C-alpha cells in the first residue's frame, strides 16, 4: 500500500505527542500536550487516565486537521506502571507511572527472572502492591493495561498489548510466549505490527480521524526510539538522553546470564532488545538549570556551559534519588562550570551503563542519539568525546513517534518488515566525531568519576 500519511502517537510519562510522517519518513506535522503528574503521597507517581485520553484526542485532532489523508495509526508509550479498567473500559483509579516507588519494599522479595531487573514501578511489583493494599480494585478490573494500550482501547474499543510491553513487565513467560501469572485481567498479546482494531465512530468524533482507519498494536517507547533511530545491526547503539537514561542494542539471541536492566522480545521478528539504563539522564541538567537560574531557560544554560572549559569539577547524577553530588567544587567555579560538570556527569553515567551493555553483547561502532539532549550540539559533542564513539543524530525530533508509525506502515503493507521500513525512512542529519584533544582528559575524568561513584554506592 502506498500514499497517505502515517500517524505515530507517543504517550509519554509527561507529554503526549502525535506526529505525522510521509512515505520517506519526513515529519509533516506534530502536536503535543502535557498531562500533570499527581503525587498524593511522596513516593507515588500517578496520572489522571481520562485526562491522558483527552490530551491524546486533542493532539490527534490537531495533526489530523493538517493532512489530507491518514492511512494508519501506530502507538507507543511509557512502559510498565498500570492502568486499571473495569466493565466497558471505565477507569477504576488513577493510572500509575513507572517512576512510582510505592512498591520499593517488594522489589527485594520478588523473584528476579533471567531477563529483567525488578524495580518499584515495574508492573509485576505494582500488582503485588495492589493485591496487598487495593484488592477490591483488582477484583473489579477486567484489564490491566499499559498506557499506550489504554489509549488504543479508547480509539478502537479493543483490548490487547504487544510483546515488548508485556516482556518488560516482569509478568511474561518468554519461553512459552504467554503470561506467567493466571490473572484474568492481563490482556491478549500480539505483534507490534498486528492489526488492533479500527477507529470507531465515537472516537472519530473526538480525534478527527475517519472511522475505519486501522490502528496497530505498537511498541514500548524505548524500542520505538531505537526503531526511529534506524538501529538494527549488532554494533549499533541507541542512546536516549531524557527523563531516563536509555542505552540499547539488538542481539540475535537472548542473554540470560548477565545482570542487564532488560533483555526483551523485540518488535523486530527474531531479535532481542538489550537495555541498560535508569532514571535521571538529562533530567539532572534540567534540575541544575532551574536551581542555578531560577527559570527553565535551557538555551541560556547551554550557552553558559559552552563558554567554560573542562575543569576538575565532577558531578555524579542522582538528584532524583537524593544521591547526586559535586566533587572538587571550590570558590573559583561559576554557574557555567557547574552546568558543564552536570552535562559531563550525565555522559559518564551513560558510559558506565554502556560498558555493561557492551560486555553483554558486543563492542559498539557508532551511536544513534535521541532524546531532548540530541538537539544540542554541545550535548552531542560531549557524548562523542565521553563515549569515544561517532555520534549520529537522525533526522527529525519525534523518533519515538516515528518508530510507532513504522509499525503501522508495516501493518498496512507499505513495507515488508521493520528493517525495510527503517532503511526507507531513517536519515542521518549530523555526525559528531570524538575530538582528538579530548581523549586523555576524558580518560582521567572518567576514572575519577567511577571511583567517586563506587565510594558513593558503598557508603
């Protein structure tokens, strides 16, 4: 099938975005809307589920009004967490986001599988918490959904999820491709490019896309970014610097013996996604900007950081968990020094995780860089210098939405596979090479960074 636009909907943890792409992968138009996080208690991170649907409907209507024809819709979204719905899809409580830590005490007692490292906001841990604290809500639930799947339910009246979201949840049996738990509320699982219904007449009135337009299952947001970045070959590394630090690559076989954050079924048939990461990547820089400037002026902060030279000041990320520190701070340092140190610390934090990923898979030849940091030439060069690898920035800003749109394109037959879709659409906008004069200072600074991090973790 040719012609017509593909829509990618990205249901993130803070923003909901819709983007429209043509057959070459060019971004035609996009729209976004934020949905506030609700913290009824300090460790809780929830969101109004219906407000999230209203935001999704609004951005879909906005982009649909700017294009002649929408051929198909693909969806991606933040993984894990939990959205509980009851009879006829009515929402039973606020949805829980993956950054939630209410189930922290349950992580240690939950059996670790061979494929993923448990964390408090993982769906498996949240189910145990709900069983202990809100059993009546679980009893009423007809479906526990991931965020993208709830939005698709509103669009199509169909309940399902895909293998990537299911696999990351801690509840899935990879060997037998089915849920490990016997809970009746776990949804049917299918491929990322499988048909998942069509836009209903009711939904069409809300989103402005014609009834009958096909909607496809979609993919978890981390892999959507890898798809939209064109990562496929072993030796390619996808790095996303945003709210979370995401570093990922593909393998032809699962790796069960290495303590990675996640080894997951991939949207690429026959491949496995290997991921190492954690909370708090460029979000540390956003904190520093607010703290040092009193306002979120990222442009001014980047200019300040770019105007300073490398110093002996080091920053270890960890603001979100109360573990972030500056080392070597003295009276000679200015705001620009602190901002640059935060940026370099974020790069080194990624490097620690990437080295662990490299042990598990293979050596890396290049980086495909995405996330908010990829829009800054300073960030890109710091990543190239800090990782010692060429950093390639793909064309377009909404790579997660592009990954979802590619799943939909394969679903309607525009391409025969996701790899073919990537080859047809992904283009490199800029490449940053490691600077020769940065190599030795980087080696020394990274050695100090690891020593400080080790001492911090053991204290």
